[in-house]
C-alpha cells in the first residue's frame, strides 16, 4: 500500500481534459488520436484504475491554478489575474466533489477520517484524498482561508514555479512578499499545514521562522544529488527533520538526475530508474539517522509523462517495484512500510491531533 503526497489530479482532469476514470492506455489513445503534442501528452501515467492497481489508496491531491509569472514552464496554464486563478481552483475543488459522488474518491479532513480510511480501504472502497493547494495564487486575501478550510483544504504550498503573490518560488531568488506573513498566520490559526515545496531558499527560511504549525515537503528531492534550487539542501533537510516533517520523494526525472534537459534528455539514456528515487530516499534517511522522515510525493503527471519519469515506470502502478529496491538497499520491512505509507499516515495523524 502506498501514500503519495502529491498528485495534480483535478488539474489533469480539467486543464489537460483527461478522464481519470479511464485506464491510462485509453487516456493515451485519446490524446494521440487528437494529435496533441505538448509534453507528456499521450504519455500519462496516472488514472484511478492505475492508482488502485498499484495500491495507492491514499494521496494528497492538489488545486493548481497559478497566475502569470516569470517561469520556464510553458506547459502550465497561467491566469492573467488572481480572480481567474481563484475561480479555476474552486472549479477544481468541484471536480473532486463530483468524483466523491461517483464513488471514486473519499475526502480525508481529520485524523478520524484518515484512520477510518486506512482501516477500510480495499478494492470496493473509494480512494482517499487530502486536499492541498500548490501555489496560493487562488487565495485573493488571507481572510478568505476559512472558506477554503470549510470546503476541505488542509495543506498550502504558498508558491510554485516563479513567484506567487505571497512568496518567491522555484527558479527565483527572494523571500515572502508583504501578503505572505498574513497568509501563514491565518493558515496556522485554522490548522492548514505548510508545504515548503517550491519555496525559494529565502522564502523557505522566512516561512519556517514565521509558521509554528506542522510542516511538510510534499514533493522534493535532494540538492546534494541534483544541484538545483528546486531541491532541498542538506541544511534544509535537517531543519525539516528537526520540525518533525516528512519529505515526499518525487519521480520527476528532471529532479532525479543532474543536468537533465526537459524535452531532450531521455530516462533510458540518463539511466534514471526507480532505483534513482531510492538514492534520494536513502540520502534523507542517512541525514535523519532513521527512516521516519521520507516518503513519496511522486508528482506523476505533474506536467510531464513517461518521457520524464523513471525508465522502469509505465504507470503509477509500477510503484510496486519500489519495496524490493528498498529491501536490496538493506531496509527492513518496518522501514519499507514507513517509507511507502506509514510516515505520511503518522505525520497527518499527529499534525491533526496537535502532537
Ligand atoms: Zn510541484
């Protein structure tokens, strides 16, 4: 069983117009038939069927609707104004609600719901999701956060690629913007958890100083192995461990292999496989001195497909290849369970119980 802390399901369903109720190969065929050429088109790896096949019964699912900012990521649809991002994110939220009504998904909003989901999961049960927001661009002002919380939002990453209205993000240099501290204070008051993934280094430091609640890094790899600001430095990893955080290892090959050029490098030629993800998992475990602070945040179908995923991964169901690879590195069954699922289950349970 797996717990994946980062999947952009609604964004795939709406912005990429993918019917996630179909098997992966069917979604690929639809896109190829339509002649779609953007990156990742016809190469997707995630659908509800593939999640079930792989035993990924619990995950964090995002709202992703960002405004126009300097970024090298043309695949991301960017809204010209925050009001559009706001409305788009509410639209994405209603996609999840529709999937609940159809029996595909079940919302997890507190420790009790998480415990009940983990105890009852099975082939006939809905997949469980915790709602998060990647980039706080849809939040017009921090005082509307209560409304988002009531609708189920439990995690926010204030920035994405480029700056958001609240903080500097990936690929930029700087800290929080003037609206950032008020956002963090309101998140803390409501119990919305802080996801530090995508924060620029200075913004990471400032957010960690200001926010006193539980923190996580939903989809983040190690800068020691792939030198880029998108990854966490050892110092940042140690600071997160000190706060009881869990870090989700990402399966984006650009974040796994140094020197990867999007659209050019291929996983086979770069030698990127699921074992490469294990290198990043192991690095966090070595820094922590245990296996309690790392888990999964695959980010599969997060703007890329098979062309930018580990070469031995066809769909997310191939996560089943991970436990034997961890075993081969010397991890025992308890550690493997913790990495695949247990650490996120503990993190969210403790965070919601105020531990
Ligand atoms: Zn991301």
